[in-house]
């Protein structure tokens, strides 16, 4: 059996699970593939592919050309970058792993605090021999807006409440009763953007959420507001966000997800002084990587043995 582990940017996959137990030929790819043709060329001859979340796409036309592929394992229980129906028709088994949301909620708060207290500028000043260079923004008494009050959004709201923030939320199906269960006030979409001092996005990317945060929504935010996105890049109109930050119409944006990932080296968000950007690391923790890779090894062993595995729907 030949196994490919994809997009292991930190080159740590083999340290988080017992891959030797599979007695297989395991190859780790630490760099992203340039395009679909490179995916097909580099993965030719592999029986099993372990994909890291949605970093590499597996649409039908790619799967059709991976004629040796028998098992596609994705870290996490769902993967929008895999055409599961096409894989099923081609006889390719697709399965997932366990997952927990709290690392992303924690990272959302790292970004919120980092942006509010200007941590990058302050740390850089001290490292270079300087001292105080800015005035931060406190959160107590401010309003935290949550766009999407599901599992992640409700976690983020609870932390905001612990900081003494008023919490409001909106999503297309959110009811006042559901919001109240989390101590949150349901508001209209217009109110969410107009009233939030910090607005954190926690929606699943879909056709109805793509571009949901556009120029009009950004224009309606307070000049002192901070926009945080740890969900998916295309939920926010990236061009509109860049223009908003350039014109300093909001205080800052703290962003972990982008339209194109990895973020191109010359991307404008890398150089804007009021943009705090990280490289989609919201879920990247030792604990979750252990779950991802240990479950992947279990899935592969079960597939080989013909025993039940975590099939992806």
C-alpha cells in the first residue's frame, strides 16, 4: 500500500501517529500543489491519500484521473473540497476523522485581543528596543456581534460575556429563543453590523453565505470596529475589505482565512497596517492534529481489514 499525506506544512504528521503500524510506503508532501494537473501527476500510483482539511481540492475531474486511488481520508468529518458523490461512483472510499471546534474559538479570541491591544506593534517595539507605541481598546462594556450562533459562535459569545461584553447575533435562521439560550440578543443583520464593536464570523461557506459581508455591510460598521474572520475567506468580499482597511473606515480586521490559500506573497492584506493576518491556523493545535492523524491511521487500518470506518456523507 502506498499512502500520501498531503499539505503537512509543518512536517509533523508522522510524529502524531504510528504510521509504521500500517507497514506501508508513506510519503509526506509538505508543499501545496500548484494546480489540478500537479495533483494528478504527483499522486499517481498512490492507493491512499490523506488530505488535510480543504487544502487540496478533489473535484470529479481530478478523481477520475487518479486511477490507482482506493481510499481518500480527510481530516475532519466533512470536506467541501471533495466531490464525495463522484468518488463513490468511481469506487473510491471517502472517510473522515474526529474533530473539535474549540481550537478555532480560542484562535478567534487570540485575534480579537491581538487586534484590540495592538499586540504585533507593541511586541515589535519591545523587541527592537522601544516601549509603548499605541493605545489599545478595552472590551469590557463593548458589544460583540456574532455572525452565526452555532457551535463555534456560541463558544465565542460565552468568552465575550466573561469579558463583560454585550453579545448580539444574527444569521438567516436564528430565532430570538435560540439566541436567548446562549445569553445572546438576536438582532437584524443591519443592527449586527451597525452596533458591533467586534464582529466575529462563524458561518459555513455556502452559496447563500458567499459574499455575505460586502461593501454595504462594511460601510455600515463603526469606524472603531474590529472585523474577525476565522470561518472561510469567501464569506467576506475581499476586495471590499481591502478598500475598507485602506480608507481606515474600520479600526482593524483580524483574518485567518482567505479566498486563495496559501495567501500569495504579494497579497495586499499582508502589508496593510490595520490587518492582523494569520495563515488559517485556527484549528492547528497539537491536540487536534493528534486526533486527525491517529484517526487517519485507524481509518486506513480498518479499510485494509474490511471493518467499518468513518464514511463521509
